[in-house]
């Protein structure tokens, strides 16, 4: 898997934009130190994830955090949400009905528990929210509006992403990408006043951040600073996996 490298240093994340399109949880813009890290240029595909399944990933406790392992056993989870078995083959229920699983499409509808377990199994980890945002800012061109949002179908990972001349593919308009970061307020966070006061801040507990944007996401929400968030067992949303590593050449 190809990787892009982020040099260690102090970076800025969050938004300083005061327009009505920016949510309170994206502000204020602030500095953060990042250690040297690598992000995978491509998303994890169905073909990649099927290897995890066939290797007994859902039966091996060593890949799962404790709560995730309890969730797997309690709910008898053995595959992403809309996968199902048809004889000896795996199929997927999509917005277009039952389909053969496309091996080159990004794996979708996985929980944070599953994304984290897959990353451990592969010898890697999930990126932090800050790593993803900095990489999107420095290593990815601005969002291509002509390809953004509401296509209802994530494209193949192998397809060319014309909005990414720097190496990172499918950062937007395909699937939301889980990070390893808890959804917490930024330093100096101030919630909106009035009707929007409890829109984001009240949910800053026991949830994880997703970045990027899905094929059903409006283009107005596709930006590096946007913070989506769900509970670690949620997987009905269009959520998938981009890997990170501290030293991928050793994996």
C-alpha cells in the first residue's frame, strides 16, 4: 500500500472562518504538534477487508478493544452491516438492492470497533483527527465540486481521483473515514448561542470523529475541518477505513 509522509512539527487545525456554513465544533483554529506519521493513499477495499474476515478476524479477540469484543459476541457480528452470505460467496445489500461485492470499492458500513480491529490486524492504526486534517490540507487539492456529494455510490478505490494531485485518493465524496480520536471540544471551544447551542457540544462524550465525506454528503459539508461523529458501535452510516502508521516500512 502506498503512503504519504507527514513531517513532525507544529500545525494548525480547525477553522477560523466565521461564515454561517462553519459549525461551532470546528472552531477555534488552534495549533497542535504532530509526530512523524504516514497515511495510506488509498482507502481499504472490500477485497482487503474480506481477507480480514477469512483470516478469522471476527473470531480472534486479540484484534479488538474489550468493549468491541463484547459487542461482537453479544450481537454475533461477523461482517460489515450490509454484507450477507449467499452460499459460499459474500454479497452486499446496497441502495440499488442486493449486489455482488465489488472487490475494488471501499469497504463501507463498518463500526469504529471494526475499523480499529482491521487496522490492528493489518499492523497499522487509524489516523488521528489532526493527522487526517493536516494531510488533507497539505497533501490533497481542494475539493472538486463537480465530483462532490450525492452520487449514492462510492467509486472504486483504484479509480483516479482528479482532485488529488498529491497522492491521497478519495478523501471526499466516497465514504466517511473513522479516526482514532475521541470527539472532544477544541481548546477555547464556544458553542453557538440560541437555537443551535446544543447542536454539537452536548454530544462530546463517548463518540469518535469521522473525516472526509460520503457519496451522499452535500458538497457544502466537504472540507478538511468538518467533524462528523458517531458512537463506536454505529455503522449504518457510510463509514470506512483509511490506515495510518508510524513506520509502514516495518509492517
